[in-house]
C-alpha cells in the first residue's frame, strides 16, 4: 500500500515537471504596435494599456511612432516582420487605404492584426476595437442641440453652428460628421459652418477665431468633433474674442484630460468618452488569446463585462476591412451618464 502511494506521488511529480517544462517552453509572444501623435493623451492611453496588458499576459510589446504617415507605417511593418513579431496593432493612421498593402503582408504571413481608433480600409483586420463614431457623434449632437434649446427658451433658433472637424482626409472625420449631420439635419434653420482643426489646438484656435469673426452674433453653438485635442484651442479663441464659452455649448466625442478639465470648469457642455485604454487592453488580450488557441469574440457575439463602462459590446463585421470583427465598445456621455470624476474613465486613470 505504501509503495503504491509513493508511485502515485512520483507520477504526480513527473507530470507537474512536464507541465512546468511545457509552460516554460511556451514561446514568449511579441506584439508590434504603431501609433500616431504619441504626445496626444488618448494615444498615451493606448500605449499604457498595451504595455500593462502585455506585462500581465507575459507578452512583449514594441511601440513605434508612425507619424500618421502610411508609407512610414508600412516601413515599420516590414521592420517588425523582419524582427519576427507574432501580432500587430495599428493605433491610428490618417490615410487608411494607402497602408493596406502592409496589412495584406501581415495577412500573408499569418500575423493577426488589431486596429484602434480607425480601421484599415482593406485586408483582414482580425479585431477592430473602437466605439461607433457616427453613433457616438449623434449622441453628442443630441446633447449639443439640447444645449441650444436650453439657451433659447426651449427652441432652436435660426442661426449658425460651427463644426470644428479634424482632418478631411481621415475616415474618422467623415464618420463623426455623418453622426453630427444625422441630428443637425432635423433643424433646417441651422446653417453649419465647418472648419478643419487638424486634430490640434493651434489649428482649432485659428479656424474657430476666423469663423467667429466671419459669423459673429449669428453663431448659436460650437461643436468640436474631438474636444480632447481641439477644444482648448476653440475655447481660447472664444475667450480671446471676449466671449463666454458657456454660451456655445461645446460638445463632441473623445474627452481627454483637457476635456475633463473644461467640463469641470463649466466651459464645455459634455462629450462622449472614447474608451481608449480599454480598447487597447482588449486588443492585446484578444491577439494573445487567438495566438494561444483560446476563445475570442466572433461576429454575432456580445461581450459583456460587469461594471465596465464600455460593456455591452456587440461584435459585428468590420465594415471597412475586407474581413474581420468590429468590437463596438460603448462610449459614456460625460457628465450626463458618467460623472467627470468616475475612476473608470481613462482620463482619470492617467492623471491619478
């Protein structure tokens, strides 16, 4: 009886050592990531989340700045492939068509691809993780119109609304304008005057200042497509003209620490938060799971995580790429749905 016990114990020990050896022999996965504008807070959220999740999962992450240039991004992809990456994350670009040959190279090498912020317009993108830009912009536009009504006795008067957009070469801009127009078009008495803020405060300040000079007292509201990188410039232009930002009900999508500050100071009406940190963390998780043979979200699924402000996230076919899943994360309207101090907002995580 005693001999049987020792034999059983020895067998368990051998099995445990074999398992440990197999785990130790498991290849450490390497993920190559390209971002644009690394100084932008939402890009910093992408990078921090990718680093945090990679460390948690025992993977290595390499991050390079593609400068929003598709040719440079493809050069980086070539370098990453030479270095033997196992997966790739695109953390933003401007021309989403020119870089498609780079995505197809990754596809041919069986290297899974994830995208954040905006999706390549071709190739296989296994996971595109973002909020619905048009839908979120429509939600922000509804708030914007309610602000106009609130300042005008419940009515929408005849007048001009300024739409400060990002870059007209970017799919992100067009999707945002689509959502904005889906609401504003219900009010034909409103004239939309659009100006390119080029995703930065210097250009948004200049274009807002020019439009204020042009339309003056006819302006009934100022909509800033992405307040995180353009609202401070717009607010500075309003104040430089001797006007009060509160009278223009600034709204948009993507808040950033700057937007949180403007909301708290009463200089911005509200905005839909971009789930930047969560999207990047999920991208790493899904890529690692796919490579390790673990279950990953499929088209038709709904990802539900209790307490997560991005949940529930329906998984649909990516409408931009040739193939792949779009995990549609929820964007919370701040401060109407989620308070500006909510610790789940990545803006508060980064500034904590």
